[in-house]
C-alpha cells in the first residue's frame, strides 16, 4: 500500500482548510492510499477524516512519518508565504525539505504562493519547488510568480469544486458569514446590519463563525447590532454543520472564499464581501454581487442583484469547474 503524509493548516478547525482536507483525504482513500495528516489536533483529525494523524510540531514523529512514506503532500491553502509569519513558512519549507532529503515524491497541492518578503526564504522556497515532483497552484498570480523563478507549475481550480454535496431542503434563512480581518470596520458592519434588518426582517438570520477562535466575537457583535435595530429579528450563530447549513440557505452574504464557493455550488443566492483578491475574482467569475470593505455601494442595488440571481446559473458555473487529478493520480500509480 502506498503511504502518504499531508502537511497543512489542519486541526485548527478553519472551515476552508478542513474542507480542502476532506476532499483530499476522500480522494486518497479512493486510491487506496494509507494517509497520515500532520495536525494541531490529531484526535479531531483522525475521527473526522478516518486517517492516521500526528501532532504537527512533534518533530520526531513528523520526521519518522516522512521517512516511512512514499509521497509527501504540502497543501492546500496559502502555506508558502511569510505575510502571516516567517516561522510558519520555515515549518512548511522544512516538511518539503525533509521529503526531498529522504527521496520522496513531493506534491505541492493547490496552493497560493506568496508573498514571500524575506529574500533568503524566497531563495530557499524557489529552489525546493524546482525539486518537487508536482507543483499545482490555485491562482494565476502564483503561477506567474513561479514562472519568474523557472519553477514548473500547473494551475488548477480550487479542490472544493470537487466536494460532493448532498441536496438539502431550502429553508427561509439568510446567512451572514463574517471573519476577523484587519480591514473590518464599524461602518461596514453597521450598513450591513441595517441592510439585513430592512430587507430580511421576516427571515431567520444565521450568522456563521467558520473559525471560532477568530470570528466568534465578531459574529456576536454583528448579532447585537441586528438586535439593536430590530429586537424581534430571529438570529442564530452557527459554528458547526456548516456545509449543510449553508446549502439550505436562501441567501448568503459572506467573506470567506470557501463559504462563498459552497453556497454557489448549492445554488444559494450569494453576495461577496471583498476583503481579498481571491474573493473579488470568484465574484467576477460567478457573476455575483460584491460589497467592498468601505461599503460605498448602493445597497438597494445590491439587494436587487441578489434577488435576480438564478440558482441554475450558479449551479452551471460551479459544474463548469473541474479539479484535475490526473497528474496527481499518476504519481501514486508510479509510487506503487
């Protein structure tokens, strides 16, 4: 049996990263691969994905697992950047380096690359990537960056396009998905609360916290704003069963890329809040309305655009995207 180890931002219960891991482990299981995931919460990861798991920073166990594996997978997500911290970049580069040192096949899986501001770290990164068996990136900017350094890479769509979703009955609910971010501001929250209270007063408002440690306080703040405007409006803060809850919505206004993507895949009338270029691009590609962080838009126009969205158009867009597993699968065939 082929053995693979997977390195990423796993075990922190971040919705997007965990959804990517769900897709990846499901595919590896379909190939008959024995999978071990490096996780900050190994017990959670074992139970959730039916895989082996070791603590991400138990370096001895991590190295032992890499040594005994056939394939090392780094990703997905935005691991290879130092905007968050140089320390995390060094960790993820170390996993790649150990894989190469032990002569394993190394796959960079659907990652966003950069920014890498530290010149030495950038030098190490680019030279390690040149030695990997397969490098796949999820966006054109990453692809162009790697081309500058003569790294052979392939652009793929987000793995979540491959997520198998069960059809659920639609509810009379509106989802609001917010995340803590440096550009978050009271003006946006207040205008959004007024918009929701005015247009959706007769619906249940489900406020999604997709990474509890970071987002829950912000979600509670928004809930309080809604109740200040209309004390009778029905609200619920949602922290689990996220995919099923999103898929049952009538409308979603959200920030996180993967929350928006799941909604679109389920035909939910969706509006994006533009905190990041990847969200802006998704909104453009899927032809959904978008609100900027300074909230300068005409919200009456936003509401009209949301109402005019057709579920069949959103579903058609999602189905037009297909994650290409062919090169990935070929490496596992040759690893046997």
